C-alpha cells in the first residue's frame, strides 16, 4: 500500500510538472552557457517530479526554452519559458534590454572578451575620461554593428564559434543596424572603464562588439591628434586581418586598438 501511495504521489507530481505553463527568470552564473543552464534546469525539474529521463519518451514532452543568449562569461537574467510559455518568449523579449559592461582599453582579443587570446595591444595612457564620454555619444541611437566571430550566429547550420574553435576560416557577418537607447560612463580607472546599468539596447545587440568598437574609436582619436609627419602608416599589403576588428573605415591605416569586455550583466 505504501509503495502504491508513493507511486501515486510521484505520478501527480509529474502531471503537475507537464501541465505548467508560463515564464520565469533564472540567474545565470559566470561559466556555463545558456543552453547548459537550461539543460540542468530541465533535468532537475524532471528529477524532482520523479520522471526517469533514461529510456522515457515522456522526457521529450516537457517543453522548455530560453529567450536570448548570454555569453558563458556573462552573469545575468535568463528568461525561461515552460509549456505554452515557450511561445511567449519572442514577444516577451521584443523590447529593450539593459546591461552593465566592464571594458579594458589597450587590448583586443579574438573573442572580444576576457576569455579569448590577446591579438593586439596598444597604449591607452593618452585616453582621458572626457575622450571616452565623447566617444560614447557616437554609439547612442541607430548605429551599425558587426557581430563577433565567436557567437551563436550560424553558417551552413553551424555556430560561428564552433567553426572558429575548429580552426576553420570564417568571414565576419556584415554590419547590421542596431539601436542603443542610452549609454553612459559609470567609472573610469584606466585601463578599465564601466558602462553603467543604463546600457539599453534592442535585441540582437552584442555588448562585446560595442566595447571593442569603443576602444577602436578611442585609439583613432588619439592617432588623429599626432602630427601627420609622426604617424607611421602601415604598408597596404601588411594590414591586419582580424575579422570584425578589420572593419576600419579610417584614413589612417594603423591597427586599431580594441578592448576586452570581461563581464556583462543584465539587470532585471
């Protein structure tokens, strides 16, 4: 009798789980990917409901998904939908999002964040707080942005980041229009700078690319202040090839200085 009662309780728990529908927020820690967090959540929900995940087709019935993708190095809010809530994710995430970002002047990495390999180093001591605040104004409103090569965007059905890790040659995606509603400098302690909690933008926006582009423009500003006779112009045939970072429209043919974005956080 006790065994039957226990089985009945587990059955009710499973039925309750599969009947759930809605949205909820999950705080993603630094380290795991958004997909890994979702898979872990799914496993724990099924385990608590007493559903065997091995050899049980009912596991496939649990509809759960997340809206938007946070980088593995990022912490923040991941919006999760379950049941009919999965159909609401697109509408829910159609609005603007807010971020906090920490950037580092003088260095660029292949991933445009602190997890990547340093590909360029440039002096940053000439960049002032005023310079940076003026540069931020250039990135407010409707702008064009080149997505990073290490991203979830796909080519021939595979993620660009996966192809890059295999050592495949990958071309940068073309620049696309994005919108930044507000952007401000919260803290400036060279080489680090913090963009405040009001980095508000539309979906499809890459904060890594924003921070990297800010670093490039800061470097161009300082180069433009050097007397023309003192500027070393790199020969045309020796210009760098760093994917998105090579999208230089400046007349001064120097490698632009990028910067890394070691962390970003979505505020709820």
